C-alpha cells in the first residue's frame, strides 16, 4: 500500500515536512478567524459573511497544499483513476452515510422540523460552490498532500490513520473540544483516506466529503444547529433533546448517530481493502 511511482522518502524528512504542514494548517484555522474578524471584512451574517469567511480560510489552505506538494514532490491535486466514476461513487457513499446518521437521530427522537426560511436558489448554488471549495481544500491538504507524503516513508496503512488523526486535531485549533466530535472527525478521516487510497487520488474522498457536508448543510439544514445557515436549505430540520443524539449546538457532528453512520461506511471499506489492496 505504498504510493505508485513515488520515491521512498526519508522518515525524518517526511515527519518534519508533515509536522510543519500540520502546524501551518493549525495556524490558518486557529488564527484566521481572529484576523478576519479584526479586519472588518465581515460585517454581518448571511451569504456574504459566510462566503468571505470560508474562502478566506480555505483558499489559503488549498494554496498551501499545492505549494507543499510541489516542495515535497507530491501531486496534490491528483484525482486518481476514473475520477468521474470515483467521484460519483464517493458521493453515493457519503450521502448514504449521512442518511443513515439522520435516520438514527430520527429514531432517537431528536430530529424535528425547524422554523424554515425563504428558499433562494441563487444562495443555495453559492453555498454549494463554497462547500465544494471547503471540502476540496481539506481533502487536498490531508488526502492529496499529507497522506501520500507520509506513505512515501511508512506506506499507506500507516499514512491513512496518522493523517486522520492530524485531520481531527486540526479542528482542535479551530475550537473543537468534544470527544465524540473528535472521534467522528477521526473516523471520517479514515473513510476519506481509504477512499483516496483505493482510488489513487482525491475524487472519491472529495465526492464523499462534499455529499455529506452539502446534504447536511444545504439539504437538511442541520448545520448550524439549531437554525439554518446563511445559504438556506431545501428543508429545515433541527436536532433537539439528547446531546448524545445531536441535541446540542454541535448537532450531528457531536452525536453517536454520526458515529454509527461513519462506521457503517468504514467497516465495509476496511474489509474490501483487505480483500483487494488499496493503492499498492
């Protein structure tokens, strides 16, 4: 499970580069919001505010991933084999996991209809583009650059979980503290990492990540919770009641419903990877 065509990397150099990359990402995610707020670029919530804030964080992250890949000999934006097919497969996987998580929240009694908001097709389209930029930047950084980089020294079996840990820890820099949220981010990182490894590129991971985040935010209106984001949503649901099943400000991200949904994706992917090696 090494990276095809990649030269064997020096463990010390790879570890140093990966640690530096994670530290730089943590600085962007940790200090970026404060700098944006101090700049006065965002004067209000809504489409403009969310768009400026998100792009100001994730466009630099994407650029850093590309530059980091160039410096370390990694093709960061490699979409892999049959990218169109892999993207669609990843999207189906991500959407399926989200629907299962939402279903468990409904069974637990925490899923309720929200107050709703006027629907704007233009806002939804802008929101979809912004979500695409966000997930593409995260996947390029972690599964496009850091995961193949770590794999050059230790192989993909080590790279996938190590980078998934880094993916979860990055969100600590952004203020996340809940143990279930961290667990979900780690498991999600494993899912995206295996998809990237199996497809020899980013397409599957981007598809799954985009489908999950896009449907959660713009489809069901579950993020933020409670309420609805500046871009609106096709339908508005909230999670109320037991925090363990999403009834907190963190919503689905801090719920065991999401854990179950992600594990339902991870377990089959791991079993398939053992039968047919992911990126060899």
